[in-house]
């Protein structure tokens, strides 16, 4: 629903809340701060999202869907090169001195409800599945040795990328997600070549 000015307030609320949660976490943002940033009243927010949980769940859902679309738009190349391209999505986040929204919400896990948790769990499951598919393709093409624990390797890559955002925020190195992913893919390729 839009204000008479034509502003799409609901969309603005989701966009600004996404940035605030990525910057300061779930417990660090409030309806008051959100209202102030958008120049609206807190009751206006309640008109669109009755509770903070409703807003956080909507933010998590939009982030999950938008991220999935970004992954679908990655260039289709060699599977391990695709994983390095995937890391650029995290590097873009690092460039804004933010965290992955789903990682930020996970840090405040006890402060969110079931709807939000379901969205976060879905995000990590979808990303792990995508990584597993690329790693399986790499095994099938001979880039990776057979017998690697694909599920564990996919979880390792995703964990590494999420953690790299914390370190990039602290040391200002926005290229870290890509650099460490490129190093890991080089190491697993080298291991396959020597197997």
C-alpha cells in the first residue's frame, strides 16, 4: 500500500530493514530507527507489518529469493570457476561493509521466530544444494577427485564465505571472499591433479 505521495512504503520498509539488519543485526534495529530513517511514523510501519517478527520474516524471504535470483544469473562456466563467481556475491556485500542478511539473522537466532528461522534455514539449504551441485559436476568432469565429502565441502565453502564477511568488515578487505574461494578451488583442483 502506498502513501498519497505514491511512495511504496512496504517495499521501502523491507529494503531499509534489510540494510539495517545486515549492518547491526536483528536486536540492533528498531521500528523507531526504521521510522526515523524513512521519515514516517511507527504506526505506519505497524500498518504494513503488525510485529517486528512479521517484518523480519518478510525481509528474510525477499533476501532469500533475491539471492537465489543472483545465483541463477551467474555465468555458467567451469563448475569451480562458477563457485569463485559465486563468491563475488559475498564480495559485493563486503563492499558495503555489511553482512549477509541470513548470516546476521543467524547470529541473533534466539531473537527471531519460527517464520524467520524457516526462511534462514531455507536460504542455507538452497545455497548448500547449489554448491553441492557444482562440486558434483567438478567430480564428474575430473576437476575434483572422487570420494570427496561433497556435502561437507559445500558447507565449508558457505561457512568460509559467511565468515569472510566478518573478517572483511574488520580489516576492510572486500576482496577476501573471492580470494579465499579462489585459493580453496585451486587447492582442491591441485589435490585432484595429484590424486
